[in-house]
């Protein structure tokens, strides 16, 4: 069984994010952690919505 958790940086109130664009106000995507509850293996993911944003930015 797998479960998705939100990630955090050193400052507990800020989630871990990918920087998608450059500039003063870059677009970002939150990184989520998917944990396999049987093995303890952790995989980092982005939401389906953020994945669509990433694909759009790459196509530009």
C-alpha cells in the first residue's frame, strides 16, 4: 500500500517546490512524497495538475 505525503523544507511551513520558470515570480510545482508503507521506499512526485503545467512550459 502506498500513501502520499506533503513535503517540507527546513522551515516547517514551506513546502518543497520545483522552480519551473525563471524571473522575479517563477512558476513552481509542489513536490509530494509517495511512501510505500510495506518497504519504506519513498518516491517524489508532482500532482497531475502541476505535471500539465510542466509539460506546457517545456513545449513553449
